[in-house]
């Protein structure tokens, strides 16, 4: 369970660390973080690495070859994350086939951009997160896991709220 949870979070960990540091430690305004830094070569290079189907796919294949259940769970969850992420970025996607290609898929829909369907995508995403949290809660994994999943769900709902109500000019 811990490995799958880690794998599900790892592809976005760099974004949260870099954006969180920029916003809350360095006090850089959100417009600069998300309009400039996010699209900078340095940040995009990091995103290319941790969002690469090729890298995660190779690690998944290695995990299967070595028959390591924890590694299969971790890399499989990361690949599932990428599969769900890939079709939901309009003009802020990642080069998912790095290092072979720098091509970025420009989806017609976005999970956060209201100009590209976020008003219906984000609530669906939040609903899926609530459904997943309920399924996990019903597994009786213990109070620590239940509390952690509640925290993650609260953060997901907070982020969806931010996308829909504060990124108004998108």
C-alpha cells in the first residue's frame, strides 16, 4: 500500500516541492510561479524526467523482471498517474516520452483550465478522489492510513477549489 501510494504521488512531487518552495518559502507571486517558472527550461526538464512514460515503463519492466511486489506497486501506480494525467493538460502538459522526444500532447480538455472544460473535469476528478478514498477507507487499513487518506482527500478538494474559483482568468 505504501509503495502504491508513493508511486501515485511521485510524478507530481517535484511540482509540489518546487511550487511550494517558490510560493511559501521564497514568496514568489503565483503568476510568476505558474506563468514563468513552471514553463522555464529548468522546471520543464525536471517534469520531463519524473513524468516520462519511458522511464517509469522501464522501471516497471525491471520490477516485473525482478519480481519485487513493492516495486511493481510503486511503478505501476506512477504509470497509472501518468495515464490519467496525459489527457488532462491543455497547454501545460509534460514531455511524457522524454528522453526520446520532447513532444507534448495538447489535450482539448484540462483538469484546471476553465477555458478547456475544468468546470466539468475538476468535479469529476474530485468525485473520483472521493470514491477512491471511500474504497480505501473500507479496507480497514488502520487509523493512520485513514487519517492520511482524509488529509490527501482534503488537499485534493482544496486544490480543485483553487483551480475553479481562483484561476478565473484562464
